[in-house]
């Protein structure tokens, strides 16, 4: 690759010439640099593989018995209604047309002080415990393997009896990103139990009458 | 004193190293291009904090574009000699009474995501120009009378029982379309979905916790 720079010697007898500088540029450093860059890019592209978010849905049982449906306490239930356009409605408890008054919808959004704040307040206990556990690992007070830590966090989530049970419901105007965003919030706020369920007719009515 | 004129020489640069460089770059680009699956339609996945990586093999991908068109893709598996794609197409052909020649099956095995009614698959495989091929990509039909996507999923599950399902939808896709696909998958006993997202880090620490009232 490197090139020999041959100094030209005067051919015509006797005539003296000024010393000439070769106009050739040695490209070797550039090639070296490019090799480094290529190696760098090859390594980084291998890391930027698509990421996935895993969700597991409950099995759909055809012969579903309403008596066997999991019972969830009303005071722990947080309903999140998505209707697109970065609007999130939520209410606590259960909307039952037989038991008026219906709960009122509160309007919020996907920002930091929006739904996340609500989720953090409701999930304070579990969130604090998990965050403290993680902090201990980061500061080096606790040395455990990643899998052990994951299992420990899973156990904490499973044993949690105070945190909200979030029911995510989306109407026909909702976009796919709304669902992904809200599931993401669940992961950020360490919500132990959440499910994606269908809207009931009452809730559709509630969205219609909701504060704009 | 007269100036001594330096004879004019044409400056010539030796191009060999540059040629080396460009050949290397070209090889690199060619290699990466083959890794990235050619996409039918641009799909802008939503962002999430998930850092889990998508599996390399044994993955069935359902792509949903912004305008709710559905495309299907499945890989050949870890061991390429299994030829899952070709087997799947053969089964699909038997289902819809279409016979594919071994050459067509083989060719299909090397192709990427597709989305068209089964009757057009043959012309898609045999299309010589990519332009013609793209024109055929009108989405897999999912009507209740002829739900071809359900058959693709069902037969893909039979061909490669170990395949996981990845769902790659555009952020702006209506949720109802995604829900329809998810319901269909659940009917085929797929209860675990890998939603393809782009990583966007976001962290909440104890400091962000709102104060107790």
C-alpha cells in the first residue's frame, strides 16, 4: 500500500533542477483510519438489533365461566382508557351501571407528570422497594447475579398486595403506539399486575361525556 | 536573474489504496444489506424502554403498516436445511389447491416478507422486476370469509412449532387492526407476543417519586 517516493534525478546532463516535491499523497493513514471506522461500524450495527417488548396474554378460553373469572378488589382497580391523540382517561374502582353514581373520568396525558405520576403514587410501596433494591445493587452494597435480581424483583411483584391492578382499555380511535406507551409506563413504574381488556358499553358512554 | 521555471508535471495520485478501501466498503455494505430484511413498506416502530433483543431465528413476524396492510414473514430456522419457508408454502398450496414447482418453492425460501392473496404468490415469486413484485404487495387478506392470515399462522405453527411470534406495527396503526391480529393469534394458541420497538431510555428513580401527602 505504501508508496515509495523516488526522487527524480536530472536526466539532461548538467542542467540543475530545483528539488522537487512529490505531489503524490500517501494514502496509507487514510486507509488505516477507514479500516478502524469500518470495524467500529460493524461492531455497533451488530448491537443495534431490534428490541422487543414481550407481553403475555391470558389464554382465551371458549367455555369461560363468569364465576371463575379472577376477582379483583374495586379499590385497587385503576382503569386506564385510551382514546388516541395523547389523551389518557383514568378512574378508580369499577363502573357498574347498576350501582350509580358512575365514577368520574380524569383526563391526563403521557407526559412525565401525567399518567406516570398517578401510577407512581398508587404504586409507591412496591416501586420504592424495587428502586431501593436496584440502588443497592448499583452502589455495590448488594452483589448478586442479574438472574437472581430479576427473580427477586419478580417475587416482590408477585407478593405485592397493595399496588394497583391496572386495566388498560382502548377504544377504536386509539393508536398502536398508545398501547405500547402505556405498557411501557407499566414497566417504568414497576406495576405488578396489569391487563389489556375490552371497553364496556358504560365506559364508552363515559368517554363520550368525559371532560374535553 | 531569470526565474528558474519548474517543469510542470501532472500530479497523479496513486489510486490503489483508495480502490482497496472502496472494495472493502462495498463488501461491508453488501454484507449488511443481506442481513437487514428488505421491508415491504416503511414501518416506524414505537419506542419503549425494553432492552430485550429480538431472537435471530425461529421467528414469525407479522408486519402491520400504517394503512393497516398486513405482511407476513418467517425465517428458515437456525438450521437452513430445514427449509421452513418452502415447506410452509407447500402446505399453503395444498390448502388452497395451488401447486408450486420445486424451483418456485426453493425461490420462495430465499425471499423476504410478503403480503398478498395466496393466488398472487406464484406471480410474486416469478416476477422478474422488483417493481412488479412490489405492486403485488397489497396485504394478506384477513376477511372473515377467507382469512388467509389465519392459515399462514396455523400452518407456520405446524411447520415450525418452536417459532415465536413477533409483531411489528407502525406507531400510527389503529389499535383495532393490531387487536384483530392479536385475537387471531390467540385463536391459534399464541399467547406470547414480541412487540418490536425501538429503544428509548427513560429512567425513573426514587427522586421522581411524588412526595407523600
